[in-house]
């Protein structure tokens, strides 16, 4: 296999749409409320009282971003827990397993993260998959 057998434009658009939708939903549900005071403080230069350094706003934003990525890891941990408990049916989305539910939550959090930053993750995924096609078995690693 030398090339991905996908419609690159349509596939990338779906991922990018999911990012925009996940971010809009997370914002509407209050998951980004922490960014409002950070951004407002940065605009008026009022971050010194929290973190007296020249780049305080960036440090605060970075900490919020890291917390958001930690929540992605938390969702993966919940999927592992569901596996440890035999992967019962989801209680929230009928017709799916608990692992599927938690993996969906993982993607939703990642899509939100990408949507907030305007990342073109659909294209990035496709380009990375295309790159990986040219890599050796196990990407050159022994195991």
C-alpha cells in the first residue's frame, strides 16, 4: 500500500468540522470559562498580581492548555478502566460499549483542543498517515 485510499479533501473537512463543533459545544457548556479571565487579564496587563513575570499571560494559558490535555489522558484512563471491568454496555449511549463511549470522549476533547486553536487536524492526520506508509515495519523499532 503506497497511498491512502481516501478522498483527502472530504475526509479532512469532516475532521475539521468535528473540531469546530466540539469546540463550540465545549465553550457553550463552560469548559473554556477559565480562558476568559486569563485573556481579559492579558488584555489589561493585570496578570502581575497572579504571576509577576513578563510573560504571565502565556504561562497561564499554557497551564490551562496542559490541564486540557490532561483531561484527554483522563478519558483514555477511563477507557482502560472500562476494559478492566469487562467493557460493559455504555449507560449513556445505548448500543455502544463503555470503551467506545470513553474513546468518543477522548476524540471529543481532542477535537475541542484543535478547534480552539484552529488546527487543521484533518489534513495533519492524513499527511501523517501518508508519511507512515513509507516507514518500515514497526517504524524501524524492534517491538
